[in-house]
């Protein structure tokens, strides 16, 4: 059945912490349409219908009878796109390798967002409880720092307390940005931090009305090198939204810290930075300031994409590589959906490190411009179950969360946990 309609998204126009004028609609001043080439391809995609958990292990399958044009598994990829394979090797020669250093924390419930404070402590959010935790940089000590009110989850679903982001000026104005699901929508809000009792206060909404569903809520949140706030969204079960520039669903959003469209965005008076995404749950920048995102496919191919402003990444017309002449951006790397289910991503040591919930492994993709410098390599295959969030810690290590208590995994003693890996 079609996803129920949602109200148009709104943002505040006043500064954070101030009343400001009433919310306004930020998405458009004039109606926009996708390019003619994309519109023609969209006609090939079947209309949205009832959705149910699918083979990707972290999303919803295509409706029965719906076919999406796509590169088939095993088909050759064009120049600039590589198909990753499971090798089990330690890594390509001359490329950094990960080593497990220790376990930072155990006994967590679906840890999803991680963001580091200037003093090295990590703020960790539990998707299915709405709790915010403070974790000491050396590990071991975990303290509760509040619960985000209004967080709604669905058993076995993908909504809840999702991305967390600490702003660059936290020391001057301590606050935390959060992205989460309510009973009505997905939204982005900011919470004040109180050092007196090491806790976070009530959320002040910045962007509301982002479509929500049991599946495909996106949810990753991070400040970029430009000081702007980036957020990822899914199509929320209605694939047509990904091509609709008047909808925030199926997009990468870029905004000021106050929740307004960021200067230089590709579409006038809009938060939309790129579109045509099915469900993006990971984003990170490399040393050259390029934005990389991970994206769940449907039945065939998962993706690693290099994002350009205004780029159309093809969903629902394409899943994986479609080829030139379409006006769509092909992935840089793609996997079969049983190998990946790519989620969190961090760039350390010249490689992108990607958590895989379906494939239960950590993928390493050596980066060189728009191409992989070497074959993608998998690590920790099956050792810790579903691996979700991957973040770069201030000391240069990788923090990796398991996601075995999310209703889809098989919890082990001590789950869920946060692992620390060194890269050398």
C-alpha cells in the first residue's frame, strides 16, 4: 500500500536557541522536475506498492512484480566503477590494514550514531531506546546522558534515534545535532549540552516533515569540511520520492547550522544537494574534501557513491551501474546485496572503511580520485555479526559498532558492542 502522505518539511528561520519567525517551507519557490532523460527512464520503473522486508537485510524489497533496470551480478562494470569481491585477504600491498585493538563498550542496544566531543569523549545514540550515552575515549566507562523524547521505533524496522553530529564550534556553544524518527516524520533537531551534569536537554527542531516509514529512513548526520550540516534520507518506502526535487526523501541534504538551505546548494531555496538515492546510511569525506556515501540497493547491487552537487544517482531507474548517456551518476564501487548492506563509512589511511550489516564484515576500499586504487577487501568476516557504524576517532583509530540486537541479527554475549581498530 502507498505510504501515507506527510506534511511538507519545514525549517526554522531564527537562530538556534531563539524564537525566530514561524517555520517556513524551504524546498522550493517554483516547481521543479527531473531532467528529461531521467523522466524518460523513470517511466521504466514500476509504481510503488506494498513493501516488506527484503533480501538486502536492512530495507524493503521491491513490490511484487516490480523490476528495476540494473547491472546484473557478475556483469562487467564500465570504466570508473568496480565490482567488489570478497577476498578474505589482509589487504592490497602498500595499503593500510586494520588490527583489532580492544572493545570500547559492551551491553549496548543497537548503537547507531557516534560523534566525538572536543575532549575525546564519544556521544553514542541507541536507535531503539532513544538513549544518549557518553563513552570515555579509553573505553570502559559509559554514562547515560539523557533520552531524546518523542523517538519512535518499529520492531525490526529502521527508524528511531539515528545520526548524531557535534558542531565545529561546540567549545563555544555546546550542543548536539540529532536526526530521529517520530510517530509522524523524520526530523533534525539540536539539543543543548549541560556540562554541570553531563547531559543533553530538550530538542529544538530545525527540519521537520521528512517522510518516515518502517524502512528507508536514511539518518546519517555530519558536519562537512565547509562547516555545513549534511543529512541523508531514504525514500521512506515510496520510490518516486527519490526523483522528486520537491520532496526531501531519497536525498543528501545540505544546510546551515540553523537548518536553512546552505549557500551554493544546486537548487534554489532548497536543502537538496543530490537526489535519486534509495537509502543512504553512511557519509564521509576524504582528505581532498570529496563526499562519499554508501547506499542500499534493492535486490541486486549495493553502492559506494562519490557525491557531486546536483547529481542524480538513479533510483529507482537504476540499481548499480546503468552506463553512460543516461544523465545518471554510476557508483564507484558496487557489491552484491548479500555481501554488503553498506552502512557507516569512515576514511582513514587512504581507504574508505564500510560497515556491512547483511554481509557481516568490514569492507576496505582504497581510494584514488574517482576510482578504487585497488580491489575492495573484506575484513572481520562473520567474526562479530552485523557491523553498522564506522567512525574515525580523534586518535586516528576506527570505532565500529555491531548491530546484532536490532531484531535482524543473532546477539552474542556482550552485544551490542563498540570495537576499536587501529589502521597501519
